[in-house]
């Protein structure tokens, strides 16, 4: 596939590696933010200096002190009193460990369970909240369990799978829990003590504002989640257990600098930047999606000075007022910030947001007023260039050219670092454009880059994240944008859809070179089995692959790549259907597009999921995308699934699946 990107120097590999590490850390915390918020709210209500005590004192209600003593005790003993302490000591670290283990073992519960067992060892062996220990032991548990399972894969005798799986997870989890208790717990305790001393040194010497010199540029490079949830959240939570609040929660999450920058562009900016800034303010300040202002800095890099000075001002203000938050403000919305602020910190927190926004606004306004060039407005410059040329950019031409060969586009994904903020917003904007152009059947979704699979036709990312996305989806067209709100690239995507999805426009009307290379049905009668029997997932994959081999569509080595694909991402897609197929590296082995069909009346366990139908796929070029699309349409229809279940001859199945056959053009 061609890449819809401008001719730019390759992005640094080091930054991509750092982004990956940071994403891994933040991805263990982000899914559990709801639990952190719950803990923060309980803390705000029930600790001794919380809202219950304050309001009770106002109205002279002495019963409020009893509620605080019952619900808010930090050190819950054997009698089970208190909520705050057990949540931060046990619940939050175990959730992080479970998420990390599941993430490292192909998103399986098995990996999560072993990660949680390993984490409890670290928790009980430490004297501080074990967030950092959970970030180590959880992924270690999932990763190591996956490696151990690979040692005896295909070697377990039928009927003993559950016995081996349960005891291997239990025994290995026990060993990791002991290691966590003896090694990880004490180590992280010592590390946390050292980190606390460093923070105390910076605070006592009024040096903490200097962290903005590193934090703000790192945020612009899309390391914001890594910094906030990978570093400041665990350190801040540990500090909050002793002080009731932490300034660390506001170093990265303060919405003031972003607000000030966007206000400056709204008043003094030009072109698309000025037009889009007011809407971006609402998204950034109220919605808490800080990524919205990153492109504005990237358009004019000198603006980094404004956000650094604004960030330093916010940190300095919180130092002066000794203010902080009880728990992470996620997302970094002004609403979340105020909810997590203790009563004693409200004034300082509010002023830190106001002052940081004011300083950023003034500095950015001066820079914009004295900046006479328009070269920084990349989105505006690109739009003007296309108007002057009177046609699409080179990137758009490349997209349309490739899609004439690949067939219609059915799926578009907007990916960002966390899959929640900028990608959700970008996908919403792009989805509206796609729908307005009349392509209601094209799906536009948002995902985290780490969870991408090579099954999408088009992948849209910010230009600084494209290299990472390419590594996950090498078979897709990649579109790089520099402005989430009003990128001209969105119009290129729509024009690409018009080229590839409209009959007679160079799209679906012309058969692909791949399709012309063969004739006949892609589902041979001999590739249909109605009474399959398999004792395991791997045996079923081998059977489906052998049918493809027998049909002459692929060589025998293709079956090995089907097993390899299954190890990376499960091909079970629900509705009792699995679609095993080869990896991207195996595409060159495919002689012609073909599928095989096996019905298992007694079912087969696919990673614990009951499976009745297995469809093996060998796609030449990008034919597999159409095959998958047609299969999905069939298996989401209960009536058609019931017909497949009731079919008594291979000819009936072939007739029912003729829609899949039609998805690949034939001579």
C-alpha cells in the first residue's frame, strides 16, 4: 500500500520506543481510572478533613464524625473497618497488575489472573502502596505465563488440558507471589522512599516548577499519558496516603497552559488555527482532552515556550499555597480537577489554573503578534496549496491509485496513544464527513495504537504517531494529520472513498489483478466438512488449513503461519465462528484466494470459547478484507447461521456462502 504522508524525514526510533514504553505503563492505569476516581471521591467524603466532617460541623451534626471513623479509616484491620485504606493498598494495585498481565498475554483472563497473583506478593511484601510493583509484577506474570504455556503447547494429551492449565497457572502464580514478596516489595519500597526524597528536595528548594521544562515538551511528543499515569500517578498516590493530597497529580494534568494557548490562537491566530481554537477550548478545558492543543504547538514550535512558562507558573502556585489533589484528575478536565481537590486546596488549585492560563496566553499572544510568517500554520498552508493547485495533493492521488487495485474501503480507524481522547474526537469529525458523503456502510472507529490489528483498510493518526501505527498495521493505507479538528486530510479520505467505493470511478467496477489470476469458486465442494471433530483449537486450525492445501490454494507451509497468527491474535470473532488465516508474511504463499468450511456439531473449545464453525481463509493480496466483510454479514444474521447449522450437503453450504464467493471478482 502507498502511504498517505508528506515527504518528511523519518521520525526518531528512540522516541517511538519511549512512546511504546510509556503507552504500556499508562495502559495499565487508564482502564482503571474509574476505580481511582471512586477512591478519590470516597477519600474526599470520609477522611477526617473531608466534606462529611466539614458539612457536619457547619450544621452541628456530631454523627458525621462517626461516619468518618467507620468508612474513612486508612488502616483497616481484621474487623474490616474503613474503605480508603484497603482500596489504595489492595484494590488499585491488583487491578493494575491484572490489567498488565492480561495485556501481556494477548488480552486473556489467564494472563490477568497470574499477573494479579504476582502483584499480591509485592503488595504484602511492601510498606507503601504497590503501584510501581504492580506495573512490574503484573506484566511479568502475564508474559512469563505465556512463555511457559508455549513450552507444552500441542503436547498435552486430550482430556488433560484443563488440569494442566489450572495447575500450571496456580503453581507459577505461587512462585511469582513469593518472588514479589521477597524481592519486588522491598525493592519498590526502597525506590519509593528514594523518589519521595527527590520530590521533597525539589519542593523544599522550590525547584519543582523546573519539571515543566521536561514535562511540557514531552507531552507535545504524545508522552502525556506515559508521564501522568506511568510516573506521576503512582508517585502521587503514595504521597497522598500520608499527606491526603499530592501536587504531582497537577504537574501534567493542569488544564491551564492548554487553555491559555488556545485562547491566544482564538484571538491572535490566523486561518484554520483561529477558526478551530474556540471549539478546541471546550474540548480541552471541559472535556479534558489535552491532545487537542498539541498540534497548535507543532504548527508553531516556538509556542512550546508559552506552555512551559505556563506550566511552571501552575506548579509554583501550588507550591506557594501547598495545594494538590487527592487522586488523579483523569481526564484532565477542570471538572475532574475541582472534584479531586481537597477543601483546603481549592483556592490554590483554582489559582494555579488561572495563573498558568494567563501566563501562557500572554506569552503566546506576544509570539503570535510578532510572528509575521504563515509557514507555521501547516493545516492552513496545506489547504491553500490545494486550492491553488486546484486538485488533490500527492498523498490523495497515491491513496486513490492503490485502492483501485485493492477494492472498496470498508473500515477506517483513527488511532492515538490511548485510544480515548484525540482519536475519539478525530474519529467523530471524520465519521461525520464520511456519512455526509453518502458512505454510511463504511465504519469509522477509534482505538489505541497498541490494540491495532492489521485488519483495517485505512489508519488515520497524528503525524508524530504514524511510524508506530505502521508497525502494527503494515497492510493498511496510513493517513497522517496535523490538526484533529479541521485537517484537509479528512477531505482526502472522503475523495479516496469516492474513487474506490463508487462503481465506474475506478473502484469496484474494475476487477483487481489478483482476482483476474484465477477463476471458479473460492469455496470448493471438497473444502467443506459438515461433521468435523477436533479436540483442540490447534487441531481445528490444522484441519481447516489442510483443506486449503488440498484445494491447491496454498502450500503446506501456509498452515504453520496460520498457527503463528493464532499465537499473536485470536481469530475467534464470536457467534460460534473462528476464521484462522495466515500472517501478513504468508501472503506471498497464497496462490489464489480460497476458503475452507468446517462445521463441528459437538463444538470445539477456542481459548475457552465454544466454536461451531471454522472458516479457513487464504487471501491473495487484499481479497481477505472482502472475504471477512462478507462473512461478518452472514454470521450476524441468525437466520443464515441457522441455515448453515441445518445444511445436510456441501452443496447447500456452498450456496449459502455464495455471497462470500461474490466478494472476490471472477473472470
